[in-house]
C-alpha cells in the first residue's frame, strides 16, 4: 500500500463518514475516558513540512492529532514556524525522545538531556504532557532495553511523573484499552504488545493490514491509536514506490549485515540515515 497524501485524505474522510473523529492524548488524560476514541499519532523524525501536509488534511476533516518531534529539529527557526502552524491547526506538538540511546544507557545523563529538551519545547510554546520514544532498530544496547526505559525506571519515572509516555504508561494513565496500529516498516499492522515488545519480542503476533479499509475494519468498535511516520509519505505514487523499494532493499541488507560480529555497533553510529528513507 503506497504512502501517498491523497490516500491519507481518503482515510480521514472515511473516518469522518464513519463517525470517528480523533482527539489529542492530552484530552484523554484530562477527561473521563470515552467509550471509544481514536488518536492519530505521528512521529516526526525529519522534514516537518510533510507533517504539516498531514496536519492540514486532518484539520479539514475535524481531526486533532499529536505530532511527536525529535528535539534536534527545534534547531531551525523554519522548523519551529512549521510546528507552530501544526499546533495552530488544533494538533498537539510534543517530544519524540531517544535520550537513552544518545546517552548510551546512562539513565541519569539521559534524564538530564530529556529535561533540557523538554524545556526547549516549552520555550517554543509547546505543551509536553505526553511524549513518545523513538525505536532505533539497529542500535546496539548494553545494560538497557530501549528508550522506554527512561519511564520504566522508578527514579526517573517519578521525576517526570507529570508526563505520560505513550509507549509505556499511557494505557494505565487513562485506564482504557485500545488497539495500536502502526505504519512502521512501510506497512500497516496491528502491534500485539506495543508497551512491552522491546522486552519480549512479539512481531510474530502482529497482524498485517493490506489497505486503509482493513485499518478501518480493525478499528471496528474499538478505541485505536494509529501511528504514522510523515517523512515516509509522498505526493505521488512514483516517489512512494521508489522510497518503499529502497527501504526494503536496505532493510534486507541490514538484517543480513547485522549478523556479522561488530557490524551492529558500526551500523548504530549511522542509524540517523534511516530518517531519510
């Protein structure tokens, strides 16, 4: 299924026609849990301009999403202006963190870095009430599991108790169950155990979805979080096909290379390249 903005337009129309309108995670934290809800979640790892296209589409159909943004993107005034436009359309803009990887598992340094970056978001006028970790699939980790550990550790979890981590404690905070559907890997799937699949891999239990109709059916009468990566979406099918093909070639090569001793460590130094495809 190509990741094309026109398809997102049709999907948002389909949601609205089905009587499903998305809400921000911060709304669910403040209000009594709804019997059924939808969250449109976006991980912005590069090129905020593509996130703005999705934000405008959602706004047209009355949806309110959440855009989790990597901190380095705040180093550009142009990016900040784009993110403020996204916020002005009624969407939540917050932090897509990967400080455990940046600090190589040193949780105290990671906590300080997280706090520093969260303050950057606040100074730009963005409310940091919920955050989301970044996956970094080729990082070699020693002594920690993933970026989620920052909110699993008792000390740092208490330090940031006013912030909910979508991939760690959000489900418990809102006391509600939901399905988690992601476009990770250039393909839609229902993630079996999004909170714990870094600790106990469960990809064999994930449910692939072939079309947006399948995504709508999967939502059914359930509450759902739908997660996208805007930088992997395009304006036409040709660009989408090229990027999809490139990604699959690189992923296959990486899976082979990662089995070579020492290669995972080397690849981890260049994981940022994945943001480009």
